[in-house]
């Protein structure tokens, strides 16, 4: 959460050598069009799912209108996602994908692809984040070179006919958070780095062994006699120990009866001692919460394993802002929405301007903002943020090092060409959140726009603003309640958050503008201003 002492440990950030971004955009656009045309020509399409792909069009961004294609920017032919899933496409893996060099998500699952996975895939698509080839008829071994796709977060190769071992090079994929090779004909040990994934990720491969599906080796017939003998010996030893304990208890009870049991000593009986330790007091930060049994604690903590680490947040009664807007939009009045927006802006401004070095969040969205019972906003996942190196000449920038640009709809447009995160990129994301609060619409799905509208929330609000119809963007649940002018002012502030990077406001300016509105409305509750001691000038890009 945003309200914590500034982290002063610096993260060493490695810059990416993005050679293709130095090429003219026209060449890149031609390559991406060539990529899709090659995919179209090389795959059999019995159901004519790709028939709408018309390449006799030279207008800007024409391939971005293709079904199953998503571009970085709609006006530029640079493909971000290719997702023709479950479309009955057949043939071998399209080699022309090498021309979609900026592709980040490839989903060809549920088709009839045959042959092997190209060993050059990571060379073709060096920035690949998600790869889903499940539900095809792919054969051969899993290429060890997939371990070179350093940005991969998702690999799904299940329900194919892949054979051989799981490459140990997959241990290089430190960002991997979803993995499945279930229902193939794989064999050999599972790399230890993949043991964190559940057994369902590996089931259906009889030849696999190792965690999490069981140790390698197993029982052998020649060891059966040893196992039986050990069992018999163990049973006999247990019987002897049991008899010995019974005899010891019997003789002790006789001595106790002889000495008398009416006068227990001052320390109490063993049963009292046991009862006094039966419950363990659990204290968390402020006060005792509950009494639980020791056995419950041992189960919950896996016998107090040292390598188990938990990040515990205070309970937020209203959940994420995204879920709150989806479920209770009609119950959220304008003052409540403004309070949430002001709190979120205050938290992000504190990260940018109240800490030295500045803290870059990189994944601001309505899913990263929680709302407590008093409708105060709390920014989460700050522990995963990037620290800005004050010794770096580019004080406000850092290369992406986790393979994720953020949620779709919240990503600043300049990221498509620079691949460099910035404080202004965070500001853009917060601007989208402010628009969500005022409009009640999702960033990538505007349900109240004119029929056939395919743009994002930012584009829709900007269009209405330019045409003088900005009032139409206000959520119908709060429109006409007497606050329309203030909501329009709120949307204008959001517009300054999503303008071009060079003209975009800093979070210091955004918070100052919202706080001025709050004081006019009598809604400001933060009289103890947080110390914006660093980088308060408008030169942070």
C-alpha cells in the first residue's frame, strides 16, 4: 500500500536492446502486414475464419481491424496480440510469424496445428509474454530455446503429442506464473524450478516424475522382500514399545495409589497443564484476533516452514475499485467517487514525489486500488514497484524488467515504441481510473457508445470532449444530480492525465488540482499534507 515508509533499497534495472524500434515505422508496419499475410496463406482455413483479412488496403492501421488481431496503437500496423483460438486452422507452425517481431501474445490453442514447435521461436518473437499452443496436434520435443524467451509469463502446451523431456532451461524463465504441459507423452524428471505449479500442469504424462507428481524411481520388484521385512520388523517393534509403555503406566499408577492422590501438588495436574497450552493466542499488529489450536496453526503454515512468505493486507471491506464499480455503481454517489479518486491520486503522488528515489508503480488500474469501509482508496502492489535510481541521468524512466506493461486499457501509448516505463506512464493509468469513476465504463469496453464503437474509454471521452458533448460521458447514475459541472471539471483533469507525454501533468499537479476541487466542495480531509520533498517541479517526464 501507498502509506508506508519509502523503500530506499535500489533495484538494478537492465536496459533492453530494442533494435527494431530504431527502424523506420513504415518498415515495421510492412513487416507486420507481411507476417499476417504469411499466416493467412500458410494455414488451411476450412471454416473461412480468416476470410475477412483483406490485404488490398494500404490505409494506416488497416491490419488492426482484423479479427483476432490487436495492435499497440490502432493507427499503426504493429501487432501486439494474435489470438485465433479455436478456429479450426490447420497446418504447420507459420514461419512468417518472424515478421511480427513486437508480438507479445500468441494464442493458437484449439486448432489443428501439426509438426514441431520451431526452435527459432524466441528469436522471431523476443518480447513474447504469453504463448498458448494447447489443444493442437504438435509433435516432437519442446525446444530448449524456449528458455531464452525471458519475458514469458504464460506457457500452455497441454493436449498435444509432445515427447521427450521438459527442458531444464525453463529454469531461466523467472517470470513464469502459468505453465501446463498436461496430456502429452513427455518423460523424465520435472525441473525443480517448475515444482511450484500444481500436479494438474503435468498430469497425463506417464513418463514424468518428480515434484509435484511424485518422486522419480518408484518401487522395484527386487525390493519387495526388503519392504515386507521392514514392515514386519516395524510392527514387532511397535508392539514391544506399546507393551513397555503399558507396563510403565501400570506400575506408576500403582505407586500413585499407594502414595494417595487426594493432595495434588501446587503446580496442578498434568491435565491442567495440557489444557493451559491447548489454545494459542494469535496476535496480529494491534490486538488479539482469535484463539486457535496449535494443530490448526501447523497445518496453515505447513509446520512453520521458513520458506513460506505471505504478504498480508488489511481487510478492505469494499474490495477492488473495479469490482465496486461493477457491482455497486448505482449506489456510488458523486462525492463518494470523488473521494476515491482523490485518495488514489494522493497515494500515487506520494509515491512519485514524496519518496527519494521516486517509486514507479507500473501497473495502476482499478484492480490495483482497494476501497475500505470508509471509501478511502488504497493503492496495492507497491511492494512490486520499480525504484527510480536517482544517480541515473534518466531519473524518471526504467526499462520493463518483468515482461508486463500493465493491464490493457491503462497502458500509456508511448510504451508501444519506447518499451520504457515512466512516471508519466503511471499518470496516464490513473487518468483512466478517474475516467472510470466519472463514466462508470470499463477501459476497453464502452457499452454506452454508439453502435459499432470499438475504441477504448480514453478515445471515447476525448471524442466527446472535442465535440462539446462531454456531459454525455457522465455515468447516468450520477448525471443530473446537481454535480454535472464538477464532474466535467473532474473529467478535464483526467484528460490532462492522458494527454501526450510531453504535455501530460505530473502526479503532483493532478493531486493539487483535485485537492483544490475538494476544498471548494468541502470534501478535503487531508489537512496534514504529506511531505512532497522531492521532484515537485514539472520536469518529471
